[in-house]
C-alpha cells in the first residue's frame, strides 16, 4: 500500500472528538481512543484550551463523545453547591459550546456519565446532585466493572443498538439526570429507578449513558455502541487529519505534557 493510499484511507475514517479535563482523565481517554479505533474511526482529545478557535475545531469533527469526569457546575441546572466535590467550569464551558455547535448540524453525539448529564443540562434539564441523598436504598458502588443491571425501553434506539433488553454495566457516578431537557426522553433505568440512559426524540444520534462503556472493552453490546456512533458519523466525514486539528486548537498529549 502506497503512502498516498494510506493517507486516503485515514482521511476516510470519521473523526470523533472526545472531551475531557485538562487534569487527569488519561485512562478514560485511552480506552475511548481504543474503542473508536476498533469501531473504524479516529479519535482526538478535546480539553478546555484555546476556546476562541473552537468553531474551527468543531467544523472538522464528524462526531462527538462528551466524556466523564468532574461534577457539572450546579449553576447550569439550578442545583446546590457541594463544597466537597470537584468542579471544572472551563470544561463546562467547552462542552456547552460544542453542543451548541453540533445541535444545528445534526451530527452524532454520545454522552458518557457526566456527558449524559451535560446533554440534559444543555437542553434545559436538571440533575440529581447526589443519588445517595435522593434515593434511600441505592447502594454505594464505585467500580469500572459490571455491577448493576439497566433495563431499556422496548422502542428505544439504544436498546436496538445494544441488542439487549437488560445490560449489566459499571457505576462511577453520584450525580444523575432528573427532569428531562427539551427533546429528550428516558430510555433506561436501574432497579432503584435512577436514570441510566437518555436519547433524543427523532432521528438524530443523540444518546447519553450513565455508565462508562469505554471500560467494558470485552462486552460486545457496549462495543456496538461505538460502532453505531462511528457509523452515524461516517456520513459527516470531512477528511481532516488529527494533526491538522491539533495545530489549530486541540489539546493533545504532547502539548499538555510540554505545558506541565
């Protein structure tokens, strides 16, 4: 295979942006990158830097994963400030701007844990600040391994993608979706009634899951979620190379390490 053919092959792969914090989050990013690669796409990490150029960055992306991480600022959904939790206002701003830019285009968006909550907050929904305070019987669990079951609505897009009525998933959250935002619906709950999955009403790929599918690398149903995202993004392929985007606005590994 010639170098020209290899470059053409790379350009034809959908480019998926994955949001994260400037501090930490490298493990989740690595797993997202692997899952996207296995699904036939290319991944690039987006963190809160150089926000004035975000419009140009977003234009080069074919799909978006709003990743997990720190709590969402309570000012975005009318919640109460909890001094013991870590917030990331710059990341909140980044993700809200990205969702603003993606909304008119209809490009695919997948929200993971915090990302599902951000999708809901962006569309005017509210969050449960602490599920352990709001639900008396919810057991405290924090594990990247499958630990609880989620039941999906029979007519949901997510159930069709996963091919399962019930899935066993991991749990790393203490916030959750509460009142639905505009154009969203609940499509999955756990046995305690906590919202575990949401999706957009209509044909657009807009899905939020409360668990971390990137860590379930050996679970075919969860890998189908990535394949569906990449497939939905394929129609949006622009041909931009990750290196081109990195030079304009993206915060990649080498840049962050150089900045300390």
